[in-house]
C-alpha cells in the first residue's frame, strides 16, 4: 500500500512497505518530468482553473452566488463559460434552459485575453433565445 501525506519542508512523504522515503521536490539536473493529458483532463484543467479565478473573470464578490455552465468546441478550439445569479430555491436553480454547446457557435469571442477589462458581455435570456 502506498500513502501520501504532507510533512513540513518535504511536502510529500511516501510510506511503502513500512519504509519512509522523502520525495525530492526539485527536478534533478539530468531529468525531465512530463505530463501528457487527453481531452477530458484538458477540459477538467480549464474548468478548474477557470473556477479558481471566476470572481475576477466575472467581476463578482462571491462566486458561490452564481451558477455556471462550461462547454468546449474541440474542432474550433473555443471555450465558453456562461454564468448567472442563482435563482430562488423554488426554481430550477442549477440548470440552464439553453445549450451552451450551441451558444458557443452563435457568438463571437468576448475577449482576446481573460486578463483584460471587459472580458465578458452581459445579455438577457431573451437575447440568447433569439440567437
């Protein structure tokens, strides 16, 4: 059995067959560390990275008050995230009643970079329905 746990200066300690071995937290001079991921992991990475900065990206003070839907068009290399305020409990507050994957093909990019002002556009639900 292999278990990992934090331990002070060395972030990961490995217990393997009763031995404790400190993992070196730097890349040796003559080695490379490689990570290769597929589409699902890439989508997960983008969504998680987006969630970490959603307050800044959508100019909200508390991201727990909004719901979001993500989609990617792999052929065109486009990503979309749609956010809105959470609706009252009696409504279907976690669902969007439009398909973000279809929406991605109907609007232009809203920004060239997520790190500039005016990254997003604000539209009414009726505007989305009329696209």
